[in-house]
């Protein structure tokens, strides 16, 4: 399994192509290799270990395959905590309405009929990846955007709510760190890191800080404009540390945000 440092060094989006046709695998992987970190599997049964071992950001899967077909693979991904955030594009020669409905019910994010054009496939891939990047950036940069905005499944939403609830329940622990969060979440560090990184493009440390800062932003919007009190309520050791972190993430000081909120309320 790749270590955290290796995952961080990955620059191209990781794409898993699942198809029982070696010709399709060779064709797509060769064409995609310049823009994506491409992995392949010949059926859903082979795909699942790859998904757990590699940093995969999107799956392109055929539907009709031996052992575990595309519908079942899609369902397994969407029902597995560590994988449920991954978008899935299903490729199939089944062009009936019933097949399309079955794919959507299984949790597919897009459904493309064979034969397909590469241009269409690439457009779907880029749209799915780009839309998620925008949501992640909005969450990380805005004091008021809720973490649920980056969830793409009920399982992701429940996971993110559990993390935020856990951090908020331990705000008084000024030394709350990733190791402590892993214990509280009953998850290993690699598993917690991979899940948070995949959903948000952030580290668990970032999520801890952002949860503290967004709590402070909520307090500001509720009328508490004393920076010293805000720092203490958010679990920071000092107002200086609070100010530095607030500016680091939101590109404005707490005082500037207070002025912004005050002007909006006038």
C-alpha cells in the first residue's frame, strides 16, 4: 500500500478503468496516460483491491463483466465508507431505459452508451472532477460553507458529520491532533487520511483547523465580536494563533470578517 507521502506526490488524477476486454483496457489506458494516473482491472472483483490500495479519484467501468459486473461494483463502492466518495462512470451496450435506471439506482454518477466517443468520455470525466474541485475549494476558503457541501453520498455525509461532531465535542482540547482524532473516530491514520484527502483534498489537520475556524465564524455571525473570546471558544491557545490560522485559510483577519458581518447586518 502506498504511504501518505507517496499519495501527496501524486499530481495526476487517479483513474481506474474496469473492463473485461483487453483491447478496451489497452486503448483507454494508452490514450489517458498523459493526463491521468491510469489503473486497470478486468472485472469488479479485481477492481476492489485496486481501489483500496491506490489513490483513485474516478472509476470508468463496463457493465457486463464476469464475477462482479459494473452494477454490483458500483453498489459495493457506494456502500463502502473508504470508497463511497469516488464518482463512477458506467459504460454499456445496454441502451434500454431499464438499464439506465438500474445504473443510477446503483449509484452511478454518469452513464455512457457504447459505442462512445473519447471526447464524450473525457468531457464527463472532467466535469465530474472539476465540479468536485470547486466544491472543495469553496468549503476550504469560505467561513460559512458547511462541510456537507462536499459530500456526494449519504455515507460521506454521515462520515463528515461524525468528524465535525467529534471535533466540536473536543474543542476544549487545544492539543487535539490527528492521532487523537483517529482514536476518537476509531480509525487508523492511513484510513482516516485517505478518506478525508479523497473527499476534501485536505488533511485531517486542515479539517481540525477549519472546524475550529468555522465555529468561530458562526459565533461572529451570532454577534460575538471579541477576538480573544473567539479564540478561546474555538480551542486555540492564543489569539495570535487564531488570527494567523483564520487568515491562512480565509485570506482575511478575524477583524476584517467581523467588519464584513457588521456591514451586512447594518
